[in-house]
């Protein structure tokens, strides 16, 4: 902390100033914070488990053996160098053999992967032409449906192509150089011309994409297209061949999240040259697998995506990158042991008790709302009654029996892994929904609301200090992990969650007057956050970050009530001169202690639905109890009059 700072002037600096002064961003990071510290701990624990598995001489075909073979094949740099670009050859030859738009459509279909997730991970686009997400149906939440989302970009977001700012203009110039370098490493000629052609195509695609803020509107995303609709609504792409290439020729209908993007991108398949699309396919293939190609590829990829975009000067150690590979492809195989070893039953019980208190406080807040109709309150309480809260680890584990992992084939392991994940998800289409499904592994430092399942996941890795410590004062736990729990619960009722009823079905269960009040309050919050400027030329987008900001406001309020309910009328203990209420708010502020390089922070502002940490810490200015806790007075920079404070729940 920096207690020389007046809390009412800058609560973020007050809570984190000492840490900010003492902390240096490591050379291999775009930023550092509480989350990254915990991720480092989780990665080291996971690495230790992987090392144990790699030395265990487990039986062929077992999960332990697959983990060992995947990790060891990634770590064998000598074998990767010796193999060179040979793994790419058959795939590049297939692209070169494309002779017309019909075979192009088939090849584009073959690239479809389950690599988007609109609501659980706010991932609205893929580097491939389109992406598949399999989730409970908007209109039939008891069965899995296939959703299709926009794609095609190599840079992080459409703004990187469309903005005329000096910074992003320079990024595009460097991107062309990078694309040319990757093509040259793979043996292509005339790489400068090809790279410019690829950028021009991606720019055209970006013009068709919806913005991150626009993607949040569930009602605009609820578009069921039959297979026949694609030819009439999105002409230009041979959809019969596309779906045949994707193995979806027998699927009758899809939910298309961004119809205008599909119409626009399909037209580009027809209007843009075959050579441009073939170059685009080749580049995206090379880029996607650069991490498991010879060092020159990995270094060039890092120089652009790590150096230019994030400002980092050094790659993560190879072991850490190997852990990411294993977590991505065999996460549950490692997570099962992680949960057993690092998340004791006592911690789970204590976390469950906190969740119960916070859910009950949310219930009371709903009941006490003066502006909400009784019919709306009834459905809101029904959502709380049926809310599934997963703590620590899932109830069932992913079955990897059909994933073929070989000890000496890292390229093939990654290739087969992406196809395994795609086929695994594709096979769920039309089947009954598992409402206790987890979207995260136990070793993930995060938490998530699953609106289509009316569920929450709190993995074991986030349920540890400083977020959660069974030995810490209750005020600190409620202020830290409690506000995260409240945040995720409140997503059930935010701009996205409010579109779903207690069964996960898209339905207007609010009265018009209720929704108007809700919209007015959330508009005020969007305006508040749009005033924050990390840079003179770049403000936060309050609409883009609205759902997460709503969840922060509501999460603090619910967790604060839950903490006081846990006291059962007693006074919370003072510690180190801080009252219990002060401890609560300081713990929340310290959740968001972080430092980021300029390029990394700019990328976050442009592409992330979450506000940067320093602004999330300032959410307290909307909470009435914060003012007396720190004697915040008019004239201090964060002071808001009671009328200006945004109150939603």
C-alpha cells in the first residue's frame, strides 16, 4: 500500500502504491499482477506434475503417458530443428493444389475448429475463416447447438486494421514485414507481394466484422439459419463444399452469431483472387504452428506478437510454454491430479459457505429493489435457485481416449489435438446438455459465469492466496475472492445474463419498465468508464467493458453484504489499524494491482471486455459503504454524490 495517498483521490494507488513502486515487469511479460503471480505458481505446480508423469513410465494410451509424450515432444528442440519444415509440406502442397473456388471452399471448411466461445470466454472470432462453438441452444437449452462465429484476422481485432491512429498504422506496417518473413522461412518466393495481398484481404475481412461491443447483444446473435439459408443469405462461398470439408454436411441448421459478417466474408471468397486466398491460407497455417517449428519461426512470431504488440523483449521459458501446450490439449488429465494435490476438502467447504452467503445476499438485494416488478423478481430468484456453482474442479473429466499422442511428433500432436477438440465438440451437437459442465481446468487462475447453463466455475487455482486464504480474516477473503464470486453471480443478471431465463432460454422476462431502469443505470456506468483515459489519445470504451463493470459494481455490493451477514451481528475485527470494512475494500483494490507495458495496455483497451485493473479498483466510488469506511469527502477526486453513484442491484 501507499498510505500517503488519500483513498478518495486514488484508491488504486492507496491500495497498491507500494507494490507498484517495488515491482518491475519481467522481460518475458507484457504485464504483471496478482493474476500473473498466481498463474506462475499454478504453472510451476503443473510443471512439477508433468515432470512426474514424464518419468513415471506410464502405460501406453493412459492419460499420464499422453501428458508425458506431449510435453516431451514439445521440449525436444533438437528433434524439431532436425525435422525442419517437413511437417508443413503436405499441408502447403494441399493449399497449392487448390485450383478453383469450389476446392477453395472445401479447404476453408477443413480449417473450421472449435476455437471460439462467445459467452463463457468472450472469444468472438478466430484466425480461421469461421469458428465453431458448441453450447446449449438459445432456444432449446436442453440440447447442444452449433454456433458459427466470424473469423479471418491475424491481428488481435478489427480496430488494428481500421484505425488510422499512428500506433496502429505502424503496427500494420510491421505486420506486413512479419508476414513476409514467415512466408520466406517456409520457402515462398515473392514474399513482399504476397504479404501485402494478405494484409489487403484481412483489411477487407475486418471491414465486415462486428465490433466487440456489438457482439454482446444476444438478441442480434440469435439467428437460426438452415443449411439452405447460407447460399441465399451469404452468397459467394460454396457452402455445400464448405460444410463437407468441415464434416458438417448432415447438420440441418446453425445459429449464426454475426450474420452481416458471414454475408460479407462469403462475398469476399468470391470477389477476392484465388491467389490471395491461397496465400492467406498458407500464412495462417504457418503462423498457427510456428511454436512447434524450428526456432527461427518461433522467434519471428514472438518478435511481432510478443515484441511489437506487447512490448516484451524475451520469450517465456520453454518449459512454461510447454505447460501451456499441455493445459490446452490435455488440461483435465493434469487437472485431476492438480485438484487432488492442491485443493483440500476443507478449502472447498469454506469456499462453498462463502458462495452460499453471497448468493443469499444477492437474493435479498433483489427482494429489496424498489424499481423491479414482482414478476421479474420471481424469475430472478428462480435463476438463483437453479444456479450451479462449481468449486475447485469438475464432477466429470474429459475423455482423451481418442486423442492420439506420439512421443516424437509435436507438430502432429498439435494438429491431431485441434482436430480431436473439434470432433469432441461436434459430437455433442443435438445431445442433452450437461448442466454441470466446466469450461475451465482446475489449474486455471480465473472464474467464469456460464449463462447458457446458469452456472459458475471457480477453479482450484484461483482459490488460494491472495484471493482466498482459509487462515485470513473473513473481511479480506470476502473483499478478495468474495467480490470475484459476487462478480460472477451478477453476470447472471447483466447485459448478457438478463437475456436468459432460469432454464437458460433466451426470453424477455423483464417488464419494459424494469428494463428501462436497468438500461438507464447501465448507460450511466458506460459513460463513467468512458471518461477514463489510460493515454491522451485512447479512452476506455464503456460499452465494450459494460458487462464486466456491471459485474464489478454488483459483486462488491453482494460480497460486502455477504461478509456482514457472516458476522451474525458481531463487529468485524480490526487488524493492523484497519477496520474490517477497510480490510474488505483494500482486499478488493489489491485484486487489481497490475503493471503493463504501453503496447500491451493499448491492446487490452482495444480488445478486452474487461477494464484495466487500475480502473476496476475505482469501482468502489459507486459503493455507498466505501465512503464512511475511508471518510471520503466532497472535493476528493473519486467522490461522487449519492445521485451520481451507479446502483444496479
